[in-house]
């Protein structure tokens, strides 16, 4: 059985996350009472037990903006104490005049491999995160993202299908930066038209050789672990990007709202089985190992 690299998960202390405190707010993943609490590395390790996960990548969880270094320091301490995660994707504000002072503060943490600033915008306010839909085309943001090349860090790219033209422009403007498309492009419109538009946008973005796709959070818009849905998205994404440019991510504990870790992994393994062992190894282990330098 192919060992797994989980290329997208979180750990957190509730008190550090503004979006988990205060009044309950509508969220893209539906009701979330069950995760309005601490989710420490010990619980994550318990969740992955028996699932053949050998390495993992932490992705920023939207702490307060000025606590971006505190977040990375917290995760690095967990890694030093337990060995997990082996890589960290932190946060920086790429809309400041010069992002480098923020990046410089993160260089001391040995797990650092990349940054994420979420750019997704949608007509539905519940699905909206960024202030406007076309931030990927902002010259200031492009200039700051391009600076990641000097640090050897990637950019985790989170956009909807309708934003992928702009995302492709961003990737073209930063050819020395590797972009990791979050959640296989966040397919939220499951109508025939929506699926067609998503596939076309994915093809357009995949034409940029410095973009890879993360197969994660596929339960976000349906609020369940659906093996048929996972198989559809996984196989079509692998067809578009190729297995060497696709990787698995659990998005735990968000997906824990509706599934167990082992059941989620089983759905991905079933989705990949018809594609062959070589493809499964790439998606479940090798791509993330390469992109996030986990050797």
C-alpha cells in the first residue's frame, strides 16, 4: 500500500483564530460547531493512525494577520516535539509595499516551505474571502509573490474557476515560483455548465508549467465524504495536470466535520486505483515530497 504525504492539514489553538471565536458566522464548509476548539498535533496524529501517513504539510489557518510569525512558531514547536508536520506553509500579506520583511522573519523556522494568502472571491458572499475577484492581477501582489523565488518558497494559490485566468497571469508573471492550486480549483458549481467551466479553467491554468494541483477539501461544498465526487474530481484533475503535478491533502480537521480520516483516505485510494500504482504513488506521496522538499 502506497505511503501517504498529507499535503494540507491544520493544527490550532482556538484562542488564536479570530474566525473561531465570537459569534458563529456562515462558513464555506457549513456548520462548524464541532471544530470551534483546540485541534492540537496530538489529535491530528491520532486521526491519521493506521492510514499510512508518513509526512505532512501544515497550511496556515488564518490567525490574526499580525500573528503570522506566532503561527509558524507554534507549528514549528509541534514539529520539533513530535516530528509532525515536516513542512509549513505560512501566511504573509502580499499587498504591502514590500513583503520581504515579513518573509525574513520566517526564515528562522526550518519547516518553512511556502506561503498562502487566499485570493478566492465569489458572487456568493458566503464563499467570498478576498476583497475583490482579480487580486491575482494586481502588479503589487505579483511583484511580492515573485520575491518568493529568492527564498525557495512556493505559493499556495486559492481561487475559483472564474478567477483562473487571473491566476494564470500571476503564474506567468512569477515563472520561478511554484504555485500549488488549492482544493483542485474549488469546484462549487456541480451543474453540467459549472463542471464544463471548471474543466476549461483548469486546462488554462495547467498550461502554466509552474502550477501543480492539490486534491484536497473536496467535501467543502457538499459537506460529506462522497467517493463518487472525489473520484470524478481526482481523475479529471489528474487528466488535466498529470500525476506528477497532483498531490493529496486531507484538509483536516475541516473534513472531520463529516468524515473520519481513514474513510477519507479510502475514498482517495479507490479513486486512484483504476489509474495504476505509478499514478497513485505520485499523487499520494511523490509530488508533495518533491514540491515541499520532504526528503
